[in-house]
C-alpha cells in the first residue's frame, strides 16, 4: 500500500492532485503538506501537516517517521514571482529538491514526482512543436532552476537509482484554486473577469501563443506517469507535455462564442518571459513511453471553466495572486 506525501499541496496543482490521489489510495494514506498552520478547507478530507520544505531537518524527520513511499514535491516559486525575487526562487526551487532526492537516495522514499516546466526552454529553442531533446537556454530564474532540477533528477537516477519522475507542464488551467504567480496565469484570470465583468485586459499581447492544459488532463498525466512500470520510463530528466496551444486572442474568441466578452491588451514584464517560451510542444515521447493522450481541446476547456469558475474567489480577495 502506498503512503503519499504532497508538499506544496495548497496550491493550484496540489489542490486537485491531493483530491485525486486520495480517491485512488484512500484519504488516510495521502498527507497534504503546506506552509499554513491550519489545514486549508479544500484539503480537509484527509491528513494535513504544516511543513516548510526549506526546513531540511524537519522535513527529513517527518518523512523518515512517516514511512512515505511516494513524495510529490510541488513547492516552488513560479516564473513571474520568481523574477521579482530571484535569490529566494533559486533557494526554494533547488534546496527542497535536494532534500527529497537525498531522502530517496538513502532509501526513505520509493518514488518522487517533481514537476518541471516549459520554462526550461528559451529564445534559442525551436518554438513550434518543440522537441524533447533540443537547445535549452532558459533566460528566467524559474527556467534555470527547472533546467538544473531536471539535470539533478537524471543524475540521481543514473548514479543512485532514485526513481524520480517528472513532466514539463505547460500552463495549467483550473477553477478550484487560483494560480500562484506564473506567466500563463492570464489564461485562468480571464475566466473570472469574463464572468464578472464581460471584459479582460490581458498582460500578454494578442498573438502570444503558449502551450496550455486543462488541469484534469495534467493530473491524469501525473498519475499515469507515476503508475507506469519503471522500465517504461526512458526519460529521467522530464517529459515534454504538449496540451493545447493558443493565443489570448484565440482564447477570447472561444469565450465570446459562449458569452458576451471583449478583450484589451496591456503587455507587462511577463511578455518577455512568454516570448522566450515555445508556442507548442511535441510530446511523442510521453505518448510512446506511458500512453499519454490529451482529452481537453480549447473549446471543451473553455466550456468547463465558464461553467465552474466562481468570480467571488478572485474578486473577494484584497489582491489577486496575478499581480
Ligand atoms: P502554486 O504557487 O499554486 O503552489 C505552490 C504551493 O507551495 C503553495 O501552496 C505554497 O504555499 C507552497 N509552498 C511555497 N513555499 C513552500 C515551502 N517553503 N514549504 C512548503 N510549501 C511551500 O504552484 P502550482 O501552480 O501548484 O505549481 C506546483 C509546481 O508545479 C511548481 O513546481 C511549479 O513550478 C510547477 N508547474 C506549475 C505550472 C502551472 O501552470 N501551475 C506549470 C509548470 C510547472
Ligand atoms: N505556468 C507556469 C508559469 O507561468 C509555467 O511553468 O510560471
């Protein structure tokens, strides 16, 4: 029987991942951990622990005593927030990974999931259908930390046999919780504004194409990768995952097919980050190695988001996470 720990569980991915892992392994076998003292409401269906991934000794003690088989390490600063605090972003995104990799190397964890990102690519990478193996010269601190993380994951697998698995997620779109400060956050934010006011000002320009994915697909991919037989996992750095590729203009048009909606554009510092990332991703390796298949296309994703987004979640906050 698996015993699972999700660190950084209170965020955009963790909220839905914990729910799905609990449905699969039983509530009591999946511990959600994050920084807050009190368990967030949406994680209340099972055990919760206050854990700071930067407190290496506390994390080691908790994992060794808890006898966890699998650890999902989600705590990180995302691209836009990381650019505002590069030193701390590097510290958080790297130190936590070493703590978990070392515990697995010592035999205290059987399997690790650690997410990478399309941010590992840079302006010199071919932008269309970006291949698995290609030029990677990221220009953001977030991308540099993810690229370095990928190298270390592969190193720990090759040298120490650590069973670490990873996906280069595209921008993720969901309604359960707000995104945590990424460059792709506009594609979530837009739905709250569409339902509340019928209009939105995008911080990316109209023709900025980026790879995106509806969260249900991303969670399914994550669980599928973790379930795959060890011998099928040929890539121990991180798997490309393509999803759907669209621009703010195309997303706005898909929303306007369903409700009255208008969009304006006021690109800010996030435009340069987006311009350095691919437009679309080739994920044939994930399809071949562990059977990855996309379910949500643009209109299907738009329809489910429009149905479920609750504008009060964003508009009742004193500030948006998308600042
Ligand atoms: P998020 O910002 O929504 O959530 C991160 C969570 O980590 C937050 O709940 C935060 O409180 C927690 N956290 C921060 N510092 C911590 C610490 N010191 N100890 C413990 N917990 C801490 O992020 P997310 O969107 O859920 O992303 C999770 C992971 O997936 C990150 O590694 C991110 O880089 C990666 N990723 C996300 C996306 C996306 O579009 N959301 C895309 C690519 C990769
Ligand atoms: N969605 C993430 C970001 O924009 C990509 O890793 O930071």
